[in-house]
C-alpha cells in the first residue's frame, strides 16, 4: 500500500467516524430537545385527568363506606390473617374491596389512603406469598377471593 492510499484510507475512516458521531448527536438532540415539550404537555393532561377521575372515585368510595360496607380496622388479626385477606381481595381485582380490606387490616384510612406501615406490609407480602403458596392457590380466582373476603372481612 503506498502513501496516498494510506492517506485516503485514514481520511475516509476519520470522515466516516465523524459522520457517525454527528448522526448520534443529532438523534440525541432530537430525542431530548424535540420530545421534551410534548411529554410535559402530556404529563399535565394526564395528571389533570387522573386527578379529576380520582376525585370522583373517592366520592363514590366515601359514599360506599358510609353504607353497610364500612369495616372498622382490626388490630386483633394476626399478620398471617391480614396477608390472607389482602391476597384474597387482590385476586378479585375490585379496587373498592381492596381499600376496605386495607382499612380493616390497618394499612389505609377510611378513604383508602395508605398509612405509613403500608410499604413495609407490601414488602412483607412478597415473601409471605412465597411461603404460603397453598393458600394463594386456594383463592386463585376472583370468585374464590370474594368468597374468602365475604367470610372474613366482617369478623
């Protein structure tokens, strides 16, 4: 390979590498600068929408809690019973039932707002699930979960 070929090869390689760097920089600029404004607008819209939706949900759950569906918190339940009731309610997919259960077991107030002990309970629940597979399998449908809750929620 002669000297001119080496120079041409070096310039071509440097030019190609430079072009790649420019393309990557352009893509990054487009992603961060171009998409940040629509994302912010979308967040504001979603927040407002969720906020309004949550308010109407809270009103309906407050109405429900003032009916015969209200459940007083129970500190006499064992941790195992609390996890069982929570798991059964979760299987149903019924958010209002889950709120009632969380209130009953002491991890949410009457409006369904989690208490300070809720995050630790959820962490403990993950390990509880592994150790109590037989119970989890026994309430593996929404109907079985609801039946368990109906039987144990008002105790």
